[in-house]
């Protein structure tokens, strides 16, 4: 069976990158023109990275918005797939889709 390790929420990487730049979350939030509460929630994995925030973070760290969006997509897809494998109601939906194709 193919076992994948769960991906880190991209907020974890934001926190690490801020440390390397010696920036606090409040200072980075000010630079990015977002609320510090929002950036804290992203760093804690409670909020997702939107395309708008990905653009701003990509500018701050110099690695582009696609990098941050790809991290968020990998995280979201992994947990969506896990939900469809473990939630009986969603598994039923998934099974029904497959059955309709036969």
C-alpha cells in the first residue's frame, strides 16, 4: 500500500522563512499589509494561503506565488483524499461516482 506522509501546512514554512529573515509575525504582517491575527492563523495552520497572500509572501521571500499556492494545494488535496477514504458519507459518494462510470 502506498503510504504518504501528511504534508506540512504551508504556514509552517512561512514561520521558518520569517525566522531566517529575523522578522516577527507582526512586522511581516505590517510589511505584507495583512492583519497580524491573520498571519498568525496562517502560521498556525488555521487559515489557508489564498492567491492574494501567496503573491505577497512570494514577493517577501523572493520565491513567487506559485510556490506557496502549490504547498497549499498539496496540503488541501492530501486532507481531502483522506476525508474521502475515512468518512463513510464521503466514501459512499466516491463509491457512487465510480459505480456510475461502469
